[in-house]
């Protein structure tokens, strides 16, 4: 399965600032996904990022707050904009094809003060 | 609305015993189900999957059972070991690869 690396692994940020999270895959993949996992909870899909097209956002998530880039088949970024304490979560990148299991990075642990 | 959920939030078992983690789903159109294990500080790790045309699938020390009649999914871990302590998530994969996760069950293995 693909090896997925996320940077940074954790960060502590001031409210009102923005942070860009990077996701690098060791092979070319069509579909990449970004999830949020709030403390002690399950994973919620933020958006699907396909190369060459705009990201598709789930209900409750908007591009202005979580802009996503997908410049090629091995890389994506998620920006958390104008952060507030409610954005403190683990942000996870995954890759997968339809009907196959998704594989995840180890996530970015974000705390906002 | 449609959801994927779990019956128990926590499960504590003795080392060497078998563990059973349950999951309920409500969308009869779902055709693919996955179990993930998430250890502290890590991302979810794929354990085993099953498609809707099957009712049982076995892996190494793990078995997944699918009961489509009652929309129920379970993960059985044989001879549970301390390294099995983690949070386990079931996930429902719909046709367009839109994956939905259940709430998670924390498994604790007592020595």
C-alpha cells in the first residue's frame, strides 16, 4: 500500500492565523481525501481532492475555511484558515481508489490557543 | 439519516480471550465495509474488509462477519494480545468511494 507522509506532525497556533498541512504520497494516486478527527471522536470527511479539478467539500466545510490544493498526483495541501480553538483537531490525509480501502497518514495534531 | 454506528464505545478483555466489536449500518445500498485500527498518535490502519456479496471473511487472527438482513457488521479478534489495544472503527464505503466512519470502540486488553 501507499506510504503517506504528513507535515507537520503537530503544531500549536495562535487564533486568527492559518496553517497549511502537506500530504505527500510515494506513488501516483487519483483520489486523495482530507479528514478531521476531533478529540475522542471519529473521522469526518472534509473534502475529496482530485488532481486537475476543484476539491469537493462535504456539508459543513467550505473552501474559504479549508482551501485545498492538488498540484499533482502525489501531493496535496490543506489550509486551515483564520483558526479558532474549535479547529483544534487531528487532520488526516488518505488515498484510495473506489471500492478499495483508503490508507491514511499519521495525521497533523493541531492545537489553537 | 443514514449512519454507521457502533454498539459499544469501550470494550475490555483479558489477554488471550476473543474480542468481538460490533457495528450497525443503516444504508442497505452500501456494498463495501472496512475495519480500521487506530493506535494512539497514529492514523487509522486497515485491518480487513468485506464486500456485500459475502457474509464472512477471515484474516490473520481476525474475522469480519456481515449480516445484511439486520445491517450488522462485526470484527472478531482471536486470542487478543496487548498490542491489539486501540480504537477500532468500522467504515462504510459507498459506490462513489465516499467513506463514512462509525463512532469507534476503544479496546483495552488486560494482562
